[in-house]
């Protein structure tokens, strides 16, 4: 069988944007799901990577049955020591002979989260503690965080990602995902249920599924082979759309609810502005805690985010 350009392990939400782009670009690919369901009109291969609960020979056989590809995109999280190494070594052992060069191994790309630079989803109380800590740390300093900034080394996903990087893989740490069925306005009830919760909401960073797909396609079709020259091999990238969104500004912009009624979140934001002395929105970067700087990825790979700055799709 001819070697594919990319094999997607775990065709979930991201693949609803990636598969159509690969298809229209005539890029040879295959994708897996745990059930073998059809995604974006394309049948997938049934495959589940569960090394902790699968006998080694059974796992090795399942990986060997996957098609050979130049790039392997892992969309599900791997955690702790071992899984990344096992997947990479088993796959390359089974498929290295399919490459044009006996020494050419598959290139692995892991999708991760920018949560490794912060606290991720938290409670209002935890948000309060985090914001107070961040503002104290950044007082009089730089609020910006980039891909080179310190990460949470104890995070199980970080441990697995570092293992993959050490084996020559690439990690794309994605900020908040939106697009298609993922609409930020629908998160209001969950993330801003009370005025106290809103008080401690600061920055938000997003990336649209279309731009994630464009980033992946650019990497796997790059003719200049940037992979070995600072673009992919051993590199961790931070991906956002280049905007730092202010939760208060977003909630104020979404103040109109059903039937033209004002959502209570919109009223709460106005009250908080008065109480906290905020004259206008969005608030300044010095008040937003973490501010992600993801310019480097877009510059190195020669791309510009196309779905940026507007979250009302």
C-alpha cells in the first residue's frame, strides 16, 4: 500500500475541519476512531490506543494494522511516561520499511492544550486565587506568556508531551477551541453563572477549527522541509488566533438574550465595571493576567489566522 501523507489518530472535533481540507486538497490520509464511525463523510479505521489495559502483542498487532504515513497526528491526550514512546516505537517498527528511505521514520504531531501554561478550567474560588497570584507576579512586569515560558512540569500531559518531543515529535498546544458546534456564547451559563464568577474572569484565548486544520496541512505538506529546521522536530508551539479576549467584554457583547431581553451576565458586568473602576472594555492587559503571545508559530510557518477576533459565528 502506498504511504499516506497523514494518519489521524482520533478523528474527533478537529477532524471535522481537517478532513474536508485534506480531501479538497487531494492529500492522501486515513483516520481512526474508537468505533470506526464515519467522520465528515469519510469512513474511519476502528482503533483504540489504551496501552495500560491492552496486552502488548495485541497492541503491537493493532498498530501494525494501521496504514503507513509520513505524518501521524495524535488528537487525544497521552499522559505520563511510556505511552508516547510505545506508540512511536511500535508504529515505526511496523511501518519504517514503507518509507522511501529506510532511515525515514514517521513524524509525530501531538495536539495539546495551552492549559499547561495556566490553571485550565477552575472554580470561581480557584479563579480568584489564580488572578490575585498572577496580578501580584506581573505587577510592574510583563503579562505576556509565549511557548518558551515555564510550564507545569508535573502535568501528566506535559510528561507525555516531553517524551514525544525527545523522540523527535512536535506538539501543538491549542488554546480554546471554537467553530462549528462549539460556540463560545453557549458557554455563558457554565462559566458565568454568578456575578462572583464573572468578577474573577480575566483573559480568554481562542483558536478556530479552520485555523487548526490550516496549521496541520501546512506542516504536513511543507516542501521546504521546515520540520528538521526549527519548525517541527522537537518543537512545542502555542496556537491562538492572536487575540487576547476579555471575558467581561465578551459577556457585555453577548448581553442580548432571547426575545431581546438583557442577560443577567450583561448587567453584572456593568455593575462590576462601576465597582472595580473599569471605565471601558476591554480591560488593559495589565488587568487580564495571562496574555498569550503565539506570533512565532504563524511567522515560522508563514500563515495568518483567518478566523480571528470574531466569536459570534
